[in-house]
């Protein structure tokens, strides 16, 4: 448990340290060029596709585990079903958040 906590802390620390230069203002005053728009669209589409694929995979794993749990202990099916539905809703909300971010990139930031 401690090992996972230390690893997670190091990953987050590396993330914040490596992300700092991305927020520094470079040459050009931070203006959005057509090249930046192109890469924003590509990154938004990639993030949306990745989120949808991983969300579908994690939902299938959750359903498999719930079916396995219900088959092993049918008396616990109401509790398992509640946890399954709650978990599926949370997984789907993460994909919807990525969709919202993609819409922001596609529609709001496009053209200024």
C-alpha cells in the first residue's frame, strides 16, 4: 500500500514538474495560429477516442465482475447491482467530461 502511494505521488510530482513549461509564454504572445488549431483538433479527437475506448473496456470489465459476483452469491445481487450501476454512471461521466472538453476545443476555441 505504501509503495503504491509513493509511486502515485512521484507520478503526480513528475506530471506537475513537466507540465510547468507548457504554461510558460513563448514567442508570439501565445497567439493561436492555424498550426495550433490543427493540433488542438487532433488532440481533442485523440482524447475523445481514447476515453471512449477505455470507458467501454472498463465498463465491460465492471459488468463481467458484477455477473461473476452475482453468480457466486445470488443473495447479494441487490448490493452488487447498485454498485454496478453507480460505477457505470461514474465511468460514463468521465467519457462525457472528455466530450465536453472536446466540444470546447472544437467550437469555443476555434477561431478565437
